[in-house]
C-alpha cells in the first residue's frame, strides 16, 4: 500500500522520510499499526508506529490492529502486512464466505408482506405458519423504540448479540427465541430447509453489506412481489427461502464486522404504515478519548415513505452532545427544523449540554469502495 501522510502528520512525515526523524522507520523494521477510521475525504486513516497516515481504502477489510514490515522508504514507502492472528484470519475467511451471499432485509420484508395478504397462506403447514408468525412478532414498532428502554431492547434483540446472550447462564431461552430477530430467522430457515434447498437470489438489487468502511445508507422498501397465478404461494416461498438465507448472511457479516472493528452495525426492522422499514444504527466508541468512557458516536439512517431518506450523527462526550441531521427532501429538512425547539428542551431536561443541532438538505455520500493496491500485502 503506497501511503500518503495526513495534513497533521506532514511535518513529522517529512522528517521521517528524509531520515532526520526515522523513529523506527527503516527497511526491514516491523511496526505496529491500527485503523483509526476515515477522513472527510473517505481516506482510510492509520496509525503506523508514531505516524498517522491516510490512504485509499483497500479492497479487503483490515483488522483493527495488525503489524507491517517496511519494504522501502522515501516519498512513497511500501509496507507488507504481516500474517494476522488466527482469530483475525478466521474472521476474514468467514467474511469472504458470507459477503457474496448477503442481501438487505427489504426484499425479505416485502415477500413476508405479500404472503400475509394471500388467503392460501392458511393452507401452509402449521410449523411454517408458526415460524412466519414468530418472525413477524420479532419486528418492532415505532412506539416500542420511541423511548430509551425500548430502543435498548430492540438493539439487544436485533440478532447481533444472540450468541452472546445464549452464553449467559441466566438467559431465558424461551423468551430469547420468541423476541430475537436472528433466532426467528434461524427457525424460519430451518423450517424452509426441510423442503427444497435455497434457490438463487431474488431479482432485487443487492444492498451494500453492513461494513464500517461503507458507512450508513438509508434503505428504502422493496416493491412487493406481484403474482396472481394459482401457484403464487409456492413461488413466494421459493423467494422467501433465498431471502431468509441472504438476511442471515447479512446479519453474520455485521457480527463479524463488530469482531474486526469494535464498532456495531445494527439493523432493526420496523413495522411502518403499510409496510416495514429498516432502521440502521452505527455505534462507535471514541478511541481518541480513552479517559471518557461515555464518549460515543451514534449514526442512524432510515428511509420512510413520507419523509424519504434521513440520516443523523450524534456525538456524545460525557454530557456534551452534538447532533447533525441530513434529509434528502427539502420539505423534510424544514419539518425536522420545526422540531428543534422541543428536542433541545428535552435534551436539556435530561442533563445534556447541546453543542450543535443542525439539519442539512441532501444525504452524505458513503465512502468510496473502489479498490486500490496501496499496501503491498503478501500475507
């Protein structure tokens, strides 16, 4: 990977490149490296040794911490990523397997909605009807997540933490099996697997996977499948089989991404007006403020039929909060701004100090996902 310095490290880099202040940078040296995040220009920011550098995002996911060997110096040094730890290798391998299989929840939710409208659904086997009902029951409502306790419960039951909760001896397995989104997906997948194997994916466009480097992208509803043929339920079940497995692969990608980066990418299906919507959350601790345990960045994205795509970023440092919102539609921006007074009062009443509250028209563009050979990786 050919690395270019950030503006903050330019002077230090100039000294290191000329040999005046090498600080461990010499050909053959092994340096510790870690990912810091992304710059405003969507460049990957790394700390390598004592230097902070930025580069184009590589085509493969880098672990949060790794080692590099210096192959050459000068204005454009070349570094070799050394072999990752066994756990990191297993995570990378699992990600490579699941990424081609994953897709968003929207096609699955659209197919569920189409099935619910078919009278022939009552003729399905009882185990399949029960599995479908369980999945529908695990979809949250806006009222449930409108307060802190409800949102916390929705995050907890989003499927991201299913295995962690199963490992706790005090967990109520019956309750977990009824409320957890991944548990419901697994039950429906197992029920459908007793029939035919999964068919190729549906004709819906692929939704970008929940990776930190891609950022948040508001996901609209998928169009409901149109079919009026006598065998329509059978065709919908074929679609459902594929979409359930794609949703499970997506959820496992999010779990693996959390293991690799330490950030949470959470998706919560919501029962909306006339259909289901998807709330996407990104929770990242502030690594640059280790002395402040309540230092977080919370991002969210949602695409609602009446509002269009809306995104937000909340930065919390202790009791100080900054809120930035984006809305694709101008009328949505104006609607949100009319609520600022009430929101500011509620935040103040809860003891928070509001540093910023703004809303812009237009949504942030996700970071570039194009590949570039920037680290000469041979591991």
